[in-house]
């Protein structure tokens, strides 16, 4: 999979599955592999590249419905990162188009 695009003005990349997996490993280090496998299964993914554009959203949805409060909180953090990226990318595009 190609590198996610960068919002140059902010140096911010769109979170990808690797980053979401790393977040899961940080919040649940002992059970991360099993948790990740369960999330992929719940999202209908096998984890093998290439990932569709909606893979992150599908895993985040699985995280939100996991029933594990730590994983749910992690999903909220990823959602904030995704939203921030999308808003900053849109803002950068508007600024670029008005120059």
C-alpha cells in the first residue's frame, strides 16, 4: 500500500492500519495480537495488504463495538486523529486553491 498522503503544512499523515495496530499494542500490550486478530475478524479483514480505503474505518467501528473500554477509548482517539487529518487536509486544500 502506498504511503498515506501528508498534509504538508502540518506534517500530518492519515492514520493507516499499521498505526491503528500500534495504538492497540500500546493500550493492550499483553493481549494485543489476540485483540488485533479479533478486530480484523469483526471488521471482515484479513490484515493482508492491500487494504481498502475503508479498512481503518471498519477496524475503528469494530473497536467501538468491542466491549473493551480501553479499546473503545483507543477507537475514539483514532477517530479524533482521522477527523483532524480530514479537516486539516480540507483546510490546506482551500488555502492552496485561494493562492
